[in-house]
C-alpha cells in the first residue's frame, strides 16, 4: 500500500484542519487591508464589485482552474484530481465563515494592520504545511501550476511565480477598471508572496516528524 493511501481518514482530517487554518489566514489578510496573498487577490477583488462573497468567488475561481487543467491535459488528466472540486467547495465555505467570525475585530493604524496581515500570512503558511503533509489532494491553484508544468515542460518554481503574477495582474486590472482604485493588491501581497512559503517550509519540519509517526506507520 502506498504511503499516501495509509491512514486516509487521518490524512483527510489533517487536510480539513489545514483548510480551516488557511481560511482564517485569508480572513485576517482581508481584515488587515494591506493586500491579500496572490491566490486570494482575485476572489477578493471580485467580491467587491459583484454579488459574490469572497468564498463563492474563491469557489468559482477554483472551478475555473479545474476546467483549465482538464483543457490543458486532456487525455493525460487524472480524474482523481476532481477531488479538487469538493475541496474547493469546503474551502470557499470556510473562508466565508472565517470572514464572518472575525468581522467584529477592529483594526486601527498602520502598525495594527501589519500585525493582522502578519497573522494572516502565518496562518496561511501553517495551513499550506498541513495540506502538504496530508498528501491527499492539491488545491486547484497548485494543480493548475502542475498542469502547466506537465503540459509545457516548464520548471515548477518559475511557473508558480508566473501564475501568482498573473493572478495579481488580473486582480489589479479588474480593480482599477471596476472600482477605479487598487484594492486587494498592496504591500501585504508582496509580503505574502515572499513569506508564506518560508513559513510553510519551517512548519514542514515538525510536520514531517508528525507524518512519519502517525501517518506512515
């Protein structure tokens, strides 16, 4: 039996915990008002000029990314990756719940905004580490990057950067076009792009020990 197939219940529970943590990370990033992470910038901007909530916009974006993966890979698309769809539904719902849960938090002053933004970055990084450790499914964003790498033979790091930049550019253009100002993309977006991966890498170390002890034995 493959490692990823062992302790499936525990792995999916770990994934769900990671999704909850990431959802609160997104919510805190929004509350900070200094820009969200690149992957959340587009859903957030869409929520500002459409009837969609951040969560429903996130679901819509993930569904679009899943369809793009299928179009790119065609016969090479692995149907198991359709698990990304229910995961997207759960994550979008959790994101809306997290935004609602912290709506009473008041943030005043630039320093306080950075503190809240830092909490968001930390939570997203921890959530990503939980998702990676669970090793059962990739979220649609990462799945899209992997699909591009497979279809065009591009290296993952460069493709990931290109994907993030594309999302930020689309979010920026839509924000300027429909809101006539820049929303969702600020200095916090740059910080998230740099620091989320670093946080996840640090958390991965103890999570690897956890995985060896509880998920691979």
